[in-house]
C-alpha cells in the first residue's frame, strides 16, 4: 500500500470483526512503528498487547468500572482542555453528533450515548488491544514522540489490510489496567489502540470526519 493510500484510508473504526490477527503480524506492525523518530533516540514508548481471555477479562473490568464508578476514572495527564474554545469546541461537537447520527442515537438519548461510550472498553469487538505507555520521569516532549509512534502503528496496520481505533478513554481506567497488566510504577498510560479487521457493514464505520483545507491552517512565506 502506498503511504498516501494508507494515510487517506486510515480512520477510527468502531466495530471490528472477530477475525484473529496473528502474533507475527502484530510483531511486524510494532517493528515498523518503532521506526518513529524521537528526541535523541530516547524511544519513550512501551507497549502492552492483550488478546484472548486477557482482553476479555480486562475489558469487562474496565467496562464495569466506567459504568459503576465513573468518579474514579481519571487519567494521569490532561488530554483535553479544561475549558473548550472555538474552533475546537465546534469540531468536537461535529465529531460526536456525527457518530450519534449514523448510529441513529438522538441527542437527548443519554442512555444510548452512554452505551456507545462504554463500547470503548469492549475494544469495539476487536481481537487485539494495545496499551501504549511512556515514562513519567520524562517531559512533555516525549508525548510528541508517542504521537509519531502511534501514527506509525496505525499506518503500518493499514499496510497489513487492518484498521485501528486510537482510544484516549483507556487512560481514564489506568488504575484498572494496572491490576491486570505489568505496568511499572514509572509508566503512565497514554492511550490504547484497538486493532483488527473492519466490519464494513457497521454504520459507524462509514463515518469520515472532515479536515480543514491547507489554506485554513498553513501560512507560506518566501
């Protein structure tokens, strides 16, 4: 797959088929992801891959905690702003409303919206869950490195005919993840990624969020 095609076809898939993904394929994707640049070649990422019974057990534990004890679901870093401003608020709303619309969920239907949110913790039915961490002793620049690693991972998955869904929601459940996976004290859970074969019949997978044109975000000099 040409890199242009991989970038254009990457999207957040929110329903996967149960088709297994081999460990050899996962290993290959991670090897490519690790070619991401990082400041002074620090390589500030660690990866925890879950499949099978571990995925099911951990997913159920996260789902129950998010459903029953939402007050405990706090990430160890701030992903979103404390106060939303434009144009970011409008884009966020467009994303949420677009998803609910394709799923036939009315804006006031808080129960179904909550059910859809909780599907994060079933890995959207994917057979592979990937948790990505960094070392809390490093600084914020390492989050740029993490982003480049994550993008490499998602594009490498496309090269294998697979899809992904990057999920910051997992960071809210870091305290549950620590009970099931061997995270060192210095590891901070950045996000998770669901990986697998897209269910092309699922309406939510038809959602393609727009991007601003280059003229809206870039200035050229000289």
